[in-house]
C-alpha cells in the first residue's frame, strides 16, 4: 500500500502518428496498466517540511541530499534567489572518483558514487531576469563539495532531474541489496516559493505528477519512506528542478497536442549548420508557425545521398547519450543504409526523455522518438520518463484482444529480458530490434506525406504545413485507400474504440473473438491498427515488409478472446500475413512509393508465405509454427511474465499524428 503525505497541510488533489513505448524485450519495465490509486486525505507528518539549502556559493543556492551515501542516487540542484531563470548551465566534476554526469546541462544532476569520500563540482550558469533569454546577464560559476558516506539503507530513488513547468514527471524508488518493497510512503516538502507538484498519482514504487507553474526556476523534493517485505525500512530523497518556461498557449504543442515539452533540448552536433533551425522550429513551447523549407529543408532536399554526419546535423536531443546511441545505430545496424535513405524525408529527428509514445508530425516534418527504444546502460534507462500511456485502458469493454509481435528463431524479437531492478545493460542486437520496427514505421509516415518523387518540386518558400495543405497534395496513403481500401466498417469502428478511446456501444461490447476473426480474415489489413487511419495502414504495410526482408523478423497477429481465457488461447492467428497474395498489391504500393530503390515485386517472391497458428494452442505456444519449429525449445514464461507480455503485445504502438493547425 502506498501513501502520499503532503507537508505543512498542503493537500494535493488527484486530478501523433508515431511509434514508441517499450518493446517486447523490455516488458519488465512496463508500469502496471491499472488505474493509479488516488491518495486518501493525508496526515501531516511531523518534522521539517520545507526544502533546505545545503550550501551557498557566489550567490547561488544548492539543494540536494544532506546525507549522501554510496550506491544510491545523489541529487544536486542549483538555484539563484534573484533570477527568474538559469540558462547555459554546465556542471563539471572537479574532485573525487570520476562520475558520469548524464544531464550536466540542466539545473539538477544525479549520480551514484561507488566509493565514499569528498566529491566536488563547479557549475556555470547565466542568470536571467525573466524567461526570455534577452534578459540574461553574464555567466557565473559556483562550487560545491559533498562528503559521501557508506550506505546505511537500501532504497534509492531514480532519478533526480530537471523538468519544465507543467510537464509530466516520473520517479521510481528501487530496492537495493536484493530486498523487495512491501509499501512506500511518499512525503512532499514545500518547494522554493512554496510550489507543490500537481496531479500526483502512484503506481507501486513509482510516483507521477505534473510540475507546477512557476514564475522562476524552482526545485521540488519528495521523500520515499520504504518498508520491505522483511520488515526493515529505508528512506531516500529525490530533487526535481522545475524550469520557468516561455509557454505560448497558442503554440502548436501546448494547443494541439496538449503537451508542454522539455526545455532541455539541444542540437546533438553543436557545429551543425542547422543548429539554430532545429532548436527553434521543431520542439519548443513557442512554435506557432511552421518554418519554411528555406530555413529547415527536408534532408532529401539537400542531398539524395546523405552521410551519417548529414543525418546527425538534424538530431535534437534532451540528453547527449540519446544522440550517441542514434549514431551508433546508424553506424552498426544492418538496416543503417535503409535509414539513411528514409531519413531524407524528414526535416529533423527529435529524441527526448518525455516523448511517449513516438510520433511523426507533418507540421514540422520531423519525427519524435521515445528514448526508451535507445538505452543501453541502466543509467541511460534511469533518465527515461515512465509515465504510462494514457491509452492503456482503451478497449477494455471489448471481448477480444488482437496481440501482435515480432518473432525470430521461434522467440520474441528482440529476445532479451531486462528487469529494471537487475540494473543490467542491453545488448546492441536487442537495441537494433527495438528501434528498427519503430523507425521503419515512422519513416513510412514521413515518406507518405513527402515521398521521394516530391522532393525536387518542393518550394523553399513554403513550410511543411503549407505544403501538405495544398489542395493537390494528398498523402499517398489516400491513394492506397482509394485503390485498395479496407472493407470492414465494423473493424474501423472497433479500432476507434481500441485506439481512439471511443466508448463501445452494446453491439461492440457483444462482438466476440470469432466475430472479429470472420471480419478480419476476409479483409486485407496486416493488423488491427491498420484500421485506425489510412496513415497507419500505409506505414504498417511498409514496416512489416521491411522487418522481414532486412532483419528476417516474422510478424505475428492473432485474435484472442478476453473472456474466460486466462491462458490466452488463440481463436485465430497468422504469421507474416503481409505476404498473403490478397495483400501483396497493397504492400507493393507502399514499399515502392516509400523506398523506390528496392525491387519490391522481386523481393516479395523470395519472402515466405503466411502460416496459420494452431487454435488449440496459446499465443505463447504459437511462438513455434510449422514443421521446422517442432524441435525447437519453446521459451517458458511464468504467469506474471505472460501477463506482462500480453500487455506489451496489445500495446498501442504509435501515437497518431497530432491534428494539423490552420496556417
């Protein structure tokens, strides 16, 4: 049982397309999809209740762990009492064993020293009179030293970090020394200027909230009082910097996506000729018009043969490691050459900790990628926002589910499992599998709105939004729908319930798995998500084809009853449905238009025919299909693992594109 205590009697009230979210190899990282528990009226704890300064230097105040210990995350935050905002922040370690400072450009850093001793840091920042950079003065440097002691308790909150005002925040308390958490009591201190977090929610050992509106940079503090199953206890603190931000309520992101985006974004290549453009035009709270191609063209308008450096010039990140992993992926993945071609259809690549799930937006011409697909180390993983997908409860009134997955060598692809408490690193092979399906899908969208045949004719004076709003410029997915339409109106309407959150009517609530099977097998979709929009249909056809062709990853789709079916026995299922003769013309249309360099028709003849699943077996037992698979060892899953897997396999993989503003 979790409790939330609010200090000083201040009570808190619980108040696009794209791809993303954890892939199947990360199922142990999926937060429960149950509704967060609403705290009851809390009791007021005794003792100090206001966040405290731990050091002062050169006019700056430092906040953080008063009793830092080895093996635990330690937070340090900087604040200037006379400034509305700090910019151009840079932390540097000046003494002690070397520590990775994974967010050294923000006002709160976190690190986990392995040994005790004195650790010193210098931080340079520029103070601003208001949220506008034009009000800023000159840079100043402050110094702080902390004495780290040996660990005395076994809980650690991950991760102290910086967030934008009104942005969504997540933190997680982890057990150490092999312990298991029984309950967590969260206590919130009064932040700078008496600010408090909003919309606080809890799920197991995680805490989610909205950063408050602030008139100057602030810092919040939460304490987790943990009770373990062995009746021992532990405690830890977490510090969240809240950035005072210039938010335009009519800006595209606040208005059309109901999203306040991070301010901690920067061009991965500081020498990029497009640094200013990508930092201004694709992911801020002020964007209220689409930048013209003269300022930020599609990559394919610059070059038809981009190098990795050309691509990296367009990468905007919230953390340095995200761009580093993206470059590594382009360099080392066998699908790297495909991605270089496909990325010609975008203006920029945005990778941020709070993009969840991923999406493509034709308004900016950029793709927005969930960094959860890119982590390799546990520290990188700690920086991710774990806010659950708000759509996880969609379709709960329906009597069926339609799980999907990629399979390789009769196992999930990616195959690795990485329980978050194990603090393990992920293999590049699993990272490659996790990113590739996402990239093929997202870039299918970008090359739908701006296909290769169009690049030479685009006007530099027009923006992406102005271009797609031209009456004679319809995405190719519209032509797919005209030439090879999906026929089932019922499946389209069920998709609105399952993916769009529409309320199910009585007929839909009474639709059985067998009813859905009869509708689906006589149509030409590769999956349930194809029915949501024509854009998703088009991108999904391309994604399935490319994953099999390049990575030999089979795609599975099934219909499973969600009524009295605890073992998830399939009603119907099929592997590699995309290569069914009835679907081949639709797939050929998408692949040929998105990646014309391929001889898609010839490739289709080399790819395997679809295989039906055995309806007497479960979704998991059908990992093995066909005679050749009989000798293979079937992976085993516990009941808890099956439940986690099925949550993953029924996840809504992408965020439909944010609606288009007028311009």
